[in-house]
């Protein structure tokens, strides 16, 4: 039944509109539905409602209407009573199509078809007796129509019988394996979705058992319904069972046609290789990464594994398998491989405000995708970044005459080599070298050299483990003019050093400026889901365990027995060089969940802990945790939050041993810039860093009292290299303002922290 009424409760077959030519949709409400959600029902109908917030706020239609009125001059000239802008203006088109949203029209004919679609959707879900009633309420004032859809679902049809036909070729083991995984079960509600799942499962099952030529039309499903009972008959027409025949692999250069002059042929492990490229692709790579061989029973999973193996090398621009022919019970296939260009040079740029001011830089990356012919990947990166101004808020307590102003910078070069393990496709060995030099805003000059050897292996389709079985880091710090005074004024008391005790200050400075070795064993576990449907949430979780200083400790204890000037037997050192000795554990969980067509909810939770052991009494600041900045607590400038209720930014720049942080944001894309989706994000961050003990140590009381909290809004401008982020965050709870941490009470619009970055924060 379709009822149409006005706000004055007039019922009939037509509505009274203030404008009979065009009627717009105010809202659509659905009631009575239990088996299907409101969104499920609204997704199948063409009648739509405009995007709204809080149930009534519709800013995008307002922008569309505003542009329609503003650009109303058809001549684009200066006639009387007309605006100065033409209706054909590209600015109007951009406003309406990128920022605005066209008001949703109500079309009675389309709505009648929508009701039929809802009925059909319920039929697909097994509710054959569902009825759909509607009520339309149209305002005399503005002509907008409120649509109410009432569903009476009634009892669904349930499956009472299932019969299979055509399984005679299967032995008992195969038959039982096929039937045990059925998507249709006795007593379950009948749905077309389950029938489609059963059809797809049937195809996949038999393709895995030698029936490579089975298709959708090989399966027929008949349904017999009586009242609320449904009988299902599945008829499977199995083709011939096949084994793999001769296998060919063809390498082609997509940039040039095949030629007999460049054709090279060879044979290895049952694979005929035809190579038209000038690339040197190892026969062992092709053999190891091809998962099937002639005379094996055909299996879909073997072909999928082959494609995945070659795709994971990042060496080929195109990988596919063609089914060439069938003869004498054998399937002839060809593996097609198109290598990417071996050499790649890629410049990149970045920008953020990591020290409170604009920091810009660039990198030049050279990549060789096939260094030694077996998909070894070498990447060499060199980069430089610098703060655009020499102003420094961290030195505000220091007289400018005590130091020379400078611009913080970072300079680095690195080489990363990844070598596939041919006997275990998907697993890799890695070697990494790096040199980095940076000048920090707290009058410190840092140099770092790093060497790492690692092994990365897949555990399941969704999980991996990485083991850095050897890492050696060399760290050297130098102080700049004025650092001693800065230390005495802003740092000493915060790290339990008496600034009046010169001997204690000298000892602390010597300890801070020592050249240090960090030898690390690191184990990392990664887990992520792969959502089959775009509306599902994507989740990532990783855990990292680091043991630093184990080998130097063994050398210190059993090998190096000598004495060195400036060290005692209780100092962690080998051959006159200090080494770090600590354990570090951290875990990170993040998710992104699509909402509507242009909305995403994203979040992250991070926890980290570290502690020294052995002879070491402290942890190195280059390995500690930090809080604040564009990818952390956005209410604070880079690395200026904590530890605990500390109020000194310089102390915060030395980090702490414990970190707890949570981030949540809601992203909305509603316009485009340079054809890239753009929008805004509303976010909140909560967290801090703590020492293990002392005034800023983590306790139950400090966890409650010293947790920072911010909230804000950010602009996201899309670009090919990721969204440009402009975040404006307001502190709600600032532990450094103890005993009055609720700074929201004194909130002013201009009291925000601005953070800038490229790419999503998590």
C-alpha cells in the first residue's frame, strides 16, 4: 500500500506541493526492519536523502544553492538585476560538484520502482511474505517530502531439504570434504547470498581438485518453496579432470615488440622459458617461484601462489597465467612475465612542523629491482631537511648572547638490500646501512651510523615475523655553545641533578655526550586482516621486542678485561666505548573502518615500555619514547609533552621509558582539489610518556592525573603523494599545568596548536 499525505493529514493518491514541478526529499526513515539494516535498504533504492550531520545540518546542499544564486547571470555581463558571474563559470561548477551537493529530488515513478526493489531484496533474503508500506509527508511551506518506509517482515523461509546431483565421479573422501563445507544448511533461513556463496565455493573446490574447466554454467541450483519452507537441489556438471601439461614461461618487454633477434630459449625443471627481454632474469627464480609442474593434478591454489610469488618480488609490472589448450587430459598453460625497468630514480619532498616551525626537505632515491638477476632489490636514499627559520622556542629561557642561532637540520644516506629466499618464496633476507647527522633544537649535534642484518618470513596469509639478528648502531653527540647553561637551567633538576653541584653537572654532561654503541636483537610480529568487502574494517597489529647490548655485555664480562681511563668496573663499556644495555617492548594496534560513501573512522592504540639492566643505569635518549607532534599528540608541538606533568619542553625532548597513547579521528571527504578527494577530519588524542620512577614515574595515580588530552579539526587536501594535513588541535587536559590541568576552562579560539604533515597520521 502506498499512502501519500500532507502535513495537514490529507490522504489520497497525490500530494499537495508548494511547487508542483519539483519536490525535494527531506529525509527517509525506515521502521519495522530487523533482518536488514536501514543502510541495507537505502542502498538499493535510487531515491536518496542529502548528507546530513546531527540529523538536520546539511551544509553541502546550502553551498550548492548558494552557488546557483551567486552565478545566475546567463550573459556573464552586467545587465540590471543580475550578478556579475556567469552560469557557465567553472568556479560555479567546482563549488557545486566539489564542495556542494545537489538537493535530492523526489520522483514518484522512481519511488514506485524503489518499493519493488525493497520487496525484491527481502525476497532474496528469504522473506517471501514481507510487505512494504509507505507514507509521504510533504510540507506546504517548502515542498520537501519526508518519506517513511514501514516493513512487515513476517516469517522467513527456511531450508528443509538439500539434494546434490552430479557427484558420482567423486570418491567418498572428496564427496565428504565438499559437502562438509557447504554454505547452505538445513534449518537456516534461505537467502540468495548463500546460494551465490555456495556456487562460488563449489567452483573453487572443484578447481582445487583437478576440474580446472568448471564454470558458473556448470552449476544449476533449483529452489522449491512451499509457504515458509524451501527445498534446494544443487546439480553439478563436472567437466574432465585434468593434470598440467607442458608449461611455458614467456618474458616480454612491454616497451618493445617481440623479435626473433632477441628471442632466447632454455629449459629448467619442466619449464620451457622463452625470453624476449634484455633483462637478466635468473632461471632459478622462475623455477622456484612457479608452484606447479607438468603431470600434477590442476589446482587453483598453485596458480594463485605462483602469481603471488612473482608479484611479491616488485620486479614485474604484469604477471598472469593463460590457459592455452586441453589435450589428452592435460591443461597447457603459459606464465607471462613483464619485468619492470631495472633502474629507477625517484625524487620526493616532505614538509612538517616537527620543531614548531616549518621543516622542509627532500630525498633522492635510486632503486635497482634486479641487482643479481634473482629479484634482489637495492635502494639507496639520500636526503636533507632543514627548518626554514632559526627561531627556537625551546631556548626561550636562554640569553641569546650565550649561543649562536642556527637552523635545525637532518642529513642522511642509506642503502637497503632485500634478497629473496628462493627455497621459501615470500621470505627475504635484508641488509641495511645508514649514516645520519642532525642538529637538534636543544643545542645538540647528533651523528649516527647503523648496520642491520635481518630475516623476514610469512607465517600465514595475514601475518609475518621479522627478526633483526644483528644490528649495530654507533651514536655520537656533541654539544653546541650554550648547552651547558641550558642544561643547568632547564634539564638538570628534571633529571635529578643538582645544578649547583658542578661535579654532578660535569658527570651528567660527560655521560650524555659519550659515544655509545647500541647492539640490538629485534623480533617483530605483524598481523593484519584483508577485508573481502570494502565496508569492512582494516586492522593492523604489531608487537616488537628488543634486547639491546647482549653481545657487548658478553664481551665486557668474558673477553675485554682491560681498564680504560674514565671508566670503572661498574660502567658498561668495551674497549673504551660505552654500550647501552636495555630491554624494550612495544605494541601498536590501528584500524580504519569505512562508514558512508565518503567517511572513514580511524584509530590507533600504542603502548611501550623499556628498562636498563646489567651495568646500565639508564636508557639512551635516541631509543626512548616521545609524545607530541603531527603523528602523535597533536595538541602539543613535536616531542614537547611529558614526561608526566613535566612543564619543560627541553626535558620532553629527551624522551622517557614508558608511553601510552590513543588516537581517534573521523575523516570526511566532500570535495576535490586537482581531482583528488579532500575533506576534513575531527580528531582526539589521549596519552603521555613517563619515567620508570621518580617525580615523573608511572603509577596508578599519575596515570589518571598526568594523561594528556586534546581535540581538534583538520583540513585534508588530496594529492598524488598523500593528503596534505593541516591540523588545529586544542588542549583539553594538560598535565604540565598542574594543579589546574583542565585548560579547556580557559579555552579561547586562537589558543590552538598547529601541526602540518603529508599522509595520514596512522
